C-alpha cells in the first residue's frame, strides 16, 4: 500500500480525534482506562509499559496513579533515545522533551515488559498501528528479544479494513476504544 494512502488515513484519524468534545473526551477516557485496568488484572500482568499522554491520546494518568498506589504492578513509560526509546520506571518529576512529550529522568531497568499499552492514531485491517509517523514504537518492539502482549488504545476508534501497514509495524493483541 502506498505511503500516501497511509498518510491520508493518518490525517483523517487525527481529524476525528481532534473533534471529540471535552465532555465526551473525559467520559470516554474514564471508560477506556477502566477497561484497560480490568484487562491488566484479568491477565495478571506485573510490568506494564504505559505512555505519557498527548492531547489526542487517551488520558492514562489516572491509571498510572492507581497502579502505582496499589503497588501490584510496576509502571514503565518511554524514555526517548534517538529514533526509538527505552522503557524506564515511571517517577516524578516529568520533563517536557521533543514533540512536547513528557518523560521521567533516565533510569535503567532490566525488567521485561509483560503488557504494553500503546496509543494508536489509526488501526489498519491487519490490526497494525498507524501512529504519528515517527516509528518509535515499531523500533522499540523490533529491538526486543521477546514479545509482550500489546494493547492499542484510542479515544475514538479509527479503523480501516485496508492493509496500510508495513511488515515492521506493530500489531495489537487487544484493542480498547470507545
């Protein structure tokens, strides 16, 4: 599939996400976060990669706070390194970095991620992620020598039946959206 078609789909999904009203945004995020929490409990995951949300992404801050408070799950978030990132333990304070992304200080962790919660702009017919186009998540998962369970989340489902992804694009095991 042409990169142009993938780019057009990405743009249309971003447009949809921008038009979710503030009221429904909060309601949808709460509902989605609840479903993600139930999934983590059901699957008995202990080391979870989450993300620091951008405006168009599901606000997972309440989930991060809950998981840290309960202390049953270790929470990791991306720490950008070059064209990819590494998973670091979530801790405050957060600093705003490239692309307006917030992240904690750099730290080392040898823990394997059991479950990765990944924000998606769009999802193609192969259940593969269409992101913002930087490829950071694809590179991160490609460089792992194991495969965690991957859960995509979107505030408003933007999915096509067409195959727009490349072979290196990451695929969801679970999709949670409103």
